[in-house]
C-alpha cells in the first residue's frame, strides 16, 4: 500500500510542478505521414500550436514515455526505404520545446498495437493482436533493444498491455476471447508469471457491451477500468493489491442513448485527479453522418461509475488523451485526418468542444507530456 501511495504522490507532484512558463506538449503519431508531430498547449485557451515534426523511417503507432520523461518510444510497422516490411520499436530523445531526436530502432518480429515501458525503465512490453502473444524486451541505457527477455502465447486479439501503479503486475486485455490476462512481473529478470487466476472474464458474452480492449488504472483507488469494444461499453474491476487479481464489479454502456447500428469502443482515459473517465466510441456503420462519440463517467470514492453523457467527436476516434492538468481532452480521428480538443468541466466532467485541427491521414495515437 505504501508503494502505491508513493507512486501516486510522485505523479501528483509532477503534475503540480509543471513549469507555468513551459507549455505542455501533445504528441500525435501519423501512420500515413510517418511522423510524430508535437503541439504546444495554451493552458488558458486550450489552443494547440504545431511546434515540431519528426519524420520516422517506418510508420509509427502506439507510443509511451520512459519513466524519467526524457525519452519517447514508438512501435513502428510498415515498409522501410528498401520497401521491406519491418516491425520495430523506435527510441527518441525528448528535447526542449517539443523537439524530438530520433536515435535508433530495434527490430521485433510482429507488429505491436500497444507498447509500454515498466516503471523501472528496464523493460519494454508489447501486445500483439494478430498472433495473440506478448513480449518483453530489454531497455538498456534508456534505449529499447531487440533482446527478447520473455515471450508468452495467449490468444488472438491481445490489444493492450498495462501495469498497475506498483509495476508489479501486468494486464493484457483480449477482445475476442473476452478476457483480461493477469501476470506478475519479476522486476529483476523481466519475466512474467501468470497469476493464480490467469485471466478475468469480461462481461458475459450475451451482454451487449463485452470484449475488453484497453485498460486504465485509477491513480489512487484500487480500481481498473476497461473499454469494451463489442457494442461499446466500460467495466470496472476491483484490484487486489496483494495478489494482483482483478474482480469485475460493474459494466455500463458507453453509447449515446438513441444510438442505432454497430459501434466499437476504443480508448479509455482517466483524469489525473481520478474523478472522471472517458471512452471513445467508433461508429462502424457505413453512413455519411458519422455518429462517433466520447462517453464520460464520474468515478465516486468507492470506484463506482455514474454515466455523465456522450459528446460528438471526429470520425473513428481510435486514440484519446488527457493533458496533465486534467483540463483538456484530445480525440484523434483515424479516418477523419483530424483531431478535436475539448474542455473538461472540473465540476461535472462534461466536455465542451473547442476546435478541430487538420492532422493528415492516419492519426493513430495521441499522448501528453
């Protein structure tokens, strides 16, 4: 418990110590342009200004930061300069003013739709959707290497890999088998061990809102939440901090009340203060008037969810992110070639649309520093 509190305190200290004279930076990855674009935030208006574009040799996808905050890692997949298909993880050094210095990349065997580095900064972990596997790679001197420390075959559609706040436990949501796999992490070797209960089931298959896709952990409560891809929903899980196992407690729809047709939930993000959680809904119907949305929920002191409402957004919001102050939310439209900014009400959690920005095709991932 003490380690959880220390981790949370460190996070909150980082948020509150943000230099007022240095703008927060939002990073946006584009598959089509093979770029990561950095945007500086005007904390008063919510306006974003592009300040740097970093070109990569292969199309980027999921990204994450090093625990020290000095490096950015990006999973890449696609054709290289020799027209050969390459899967890799890029390491970039974060410079001042949103600038990135591309250093190198490490080749991996399979495309990774999710990438995360553990809190010690020693291990990079990947989930692999098409093959149903997870891998652990060594991080040496802040550089991700191709050295594979551990490999586990699970089931197809492994969509995400995340840690609890202590970094001792690892969770991998799988959509099709409707499961969240659970592991313990050896912080010395990087080896993963299945927990006594290797997975927790998502909502019942006959439930309209099942198939966990992404998972997010509450900053102070022993709770985790998943976006549920099939139909569009959110589930809450209690976390046993001793053995790491999850117990599902609640499931709600993330769709607008009057929504008709098929939809697929994608990303999930919690505000830094832990009061609100948001899920993106992708309209999968073939129609001109796309009805994509962001669903908002309030989290009470016990971790219970109450629906706030849904808010229209850009076409196919595969990725959403919330800035360090918890005041602004970004939704990146993978098919619209745009991203939208919203102001988060600190009282109600409701979203107020601010502006839509052109960003080029294939806006796949967004995150803040």
